[in-house]
């Protein structure tokens, strides 16, 4: 966990919520993206639960979990 990372510390962005998660990653979405008809409707981010600087640092398990999360959105 990195102290100044908004993805490691979800409470740093009060408009952000975890919509779904698994063992290795989570799907985050801003409240604005949950408003029907908004420009960001349905958008969000899949981020690993363990801090990674780039996607190239993901383990095979994290990659697979990311794909699984993606298919559930």
C-alpha cells in the first residue's frame, strides 16, 4: 500500500466506490459514472489490490483476476 495512492486508499476520493472485487483486483467507479445519461455512465477502473506502478508488474494471477473482473462488468 502506498499512502498517497487514491487506489490504495479509497477513502481519499469520497466520490469513488468499489462496485465489485475479487481476491486480486477491484472495479472502481465514480458516483457520476452511475448516473444514467451522464457522459461517464458505466465507466470505471479495474485496479489491483496490491499496489503496482504499471500493468507490466502484475502477476499471472492478477492478470487472470483482472480478466475475470472485466467479464463480470
